[in-house]
């Protein structure tokens, strides 16, 4: 039994060191499926390894909804600004004519890309088409595009080029919900509905193929609006579409939101196995512990205010600070996932000051500490109250990201029994080492300067080594 445990523990450790946690697939599939998951465990190819290493992403919601910005006729919409077309106070005809005002004269994609780079983003996701159906590229399959606006020009192409020039990978957001298309349906009640939706699916496939041909450097699609019965009751189509896209663009990354299986199960198939390349259900929420993500690659997307994606002139409620966002990024990295922060530019192509400030503040932190984020993953250590452990994937380097400095200044470092601490230093200033005080077998205190008032999370680099040394009995346990 003991031997078995040891074997299991070392197998687990090996997987952690490889930066790829074990996927807990069910022991056996009980439901036969043709359109379920096609892979067990995470993708291991270089494209996916790159996605996994980038960790911080920038989401951009930009479209016609930026023009009203959550307000119409002097009234304020309480919902998400990009949903204003569905508000009773907003006449749909008025919304559907907004494209005649789309003219972002201050749109400078090079500046967008520069500020994303300065924030430390490794990838970005842009809304090519949100639920309203308006296309930011001149699609030849509909007239409802930028080509019909006063701006006339493609928005997406120059954006892809500008971000790529900064070394930032681009992903295209694409909504399956399309309020503009006459054949789009939420459910199929009549043969006419079915015929219409079949035409709509062909339209979707054409648009996606068009995007891949126009923007061949993109790394993936970010699908949304796939929860309606019309879509989820055709698992075969989502499966075949995914395979079609990945065939014409090898390496393409597609999250779990696209897919349903033939029984209508979404994200996870009816046997509980993840479909797509990573778990895409973490929207405005994050897992709390490693067990929550079952070893799967995952990504969390987060708004700065409570629930606003597109530009909303009047932000209400709690607005996340850069320190809160940094902590979420750190937490996501520590749980082996990516963290994507959303921005909603104004209709003229500029960003509101609150967003610019957060990009800059996160960037200042990333400039010093980004090496703990990029290539970081789950450490395999018990979480401690001061913050989060992050392992540099495939190494013995562990970062302690201290988000909560205790009033004592003493940080408890509790390592697994197989691990020994060899050195501790500040990431910001590697010349300054911290002398660990041993307080137990594989357990230490690191004492921070009690005078120092940290304004942002401080990162400590631990060099560790695997050791088979056993407890020498120096630290006696209490008899109870
Ligand atoms: C929520 C409740 C009911 C119906 C739809 C939603 N919904 C849609 N929530 N979020 C969305 C879209 N996904 C985000 C990534 C944004 O694009 C948002 O508009």
C-alpha cells in the first residue's frame, strides 16, 4: 500500500514538473458517443504549449454598441451595454441603423497593440462579430459590415497586423447568436425554422472560412452564444465545424464553448469529458482550487466592472482595481490557467482613462514580475494564506506571489515532504536574499522587512530541490 502511494505520488510529481497536470477522465465512458470528446488530456503540440505559457490576455469588445454606450434617449440601460439592442427602451430599428454612425476616426491599432504589449499581454481576443451581427471585417456574406459604415475600411486586418508586430497572438471572437441574420433562430419549432437554421449554419461556416483565409496568422477562435437549443441540439454540426476549421488551419485553438455532443451536453460531453482545447466556461468567475479544473487547460475572462463588456459610459457598482486584477491573474496562473482582461473601447477608437490606467499599472507590475506569470503553472504545493505559489513549468523554481502580507511580516513556507528549500530571494532584486528560518521539517519562515509597505504583490523566488531526506526527528510533534 505504502509503495503504491509512493508510486502514485512520484507519478503525480512528475506530471506537475512537466507542467501538465493529470486529467481525471472517468474510469470508463458509459455512454457511446460519436460527437463527444476526441482526446483525453490536454493538447501537447507547440501551438497549445505557447497558448498555455502566455497566461495574460487582452479581450476587446468593440462594435456598434459602443455608440450608445449603455444609454438611449437620456435613459440608462442596467444590463450589459453590448446587449442594449434587447432593451425595451431601444427601438431595434434605431440600433440597426447605428452602423451609419460607425466612424472611429481615432482608431490607431498600433497604439492599441503597444498598450497591450506594455500591459504584458501575450495574446488578444477581438470581437469580429457580436450578437448584433455587425461584422468588423468586410464580409462578403452579409451587407451588415464595416464596409457599409462611414469608416468603410476593415477593422480586423490592421489590428491583427499591429498586434502580431508586437509579438501578440490574435484570437477571433465570433458569436453564433446573430440578431441581424433572418435565418438565425434560438429554437426550431417548424420545418421552416429548420430550413432557415440550416442556411444559417452554412453562413456561419462561410464566414469562419473567410476569416481564416483573410487572417491566416490568427491562433484560434473564441466562440460565444452557443447555448440556444438550435445550436446545442446539433452536436454533429459543431463537431464537424470544429474539425473542418482545424483541418484548414492546423494548430487552431478552439475552447469548449463551441461544442455540444449529440445529446446536447455542452463543454463536457455526456461522459464528463472536456470537448475542445481548453475549458472555456470561466466567465467573470475563477476556480478556487486546483481540484476544480480536473487537470484541464482553462481560461478565465474578466470584466473590470461587474458585467460590462462593450463600452458603457456610466460604470456602476464595484470597479476592480489593478491590484485585484493582478491577484486574479496570479491566482489563475497558480491554478494552471490563462487570465484575460476585457476592455471596451469608445466608438471613436479611444480607451477610457480607467482602462488605460489599469493597463499601465498591470504593465508596471508585469515588467518586474512577468517572469513569474509567463510559463508559470500550478506548483503542487499546499496554498498558504499570504498568496499563491507558481512553478516555472518544468523546473524546480517556485515563485511566491505575496498578496497578503501578515502583520508579523513572517511568511510560512510549507513544502512537500520531498522538497528542500535551497535559496530565497526577491524577484525584483535577486541580490537580496532572504534567510529561511526552519520551523519544522520542510517548513520555514521567511521574514519580510516589517518597515516596508508593499503597494503591489511582492514576488519571492524559491530555489528548491527534490530530496529524499526524511524527517530527522528534530521537530517533535505534539502528543495529543
Ligand atoms: C447571460 C445571460 C443570459 C443570456 C446571455 C448571457 N450572456 C451573454 N452573458 N454573457 C454574454 C456574452 N459573453 C461575454 C463574453 C460577452 O460577450 C457577453 O455579451
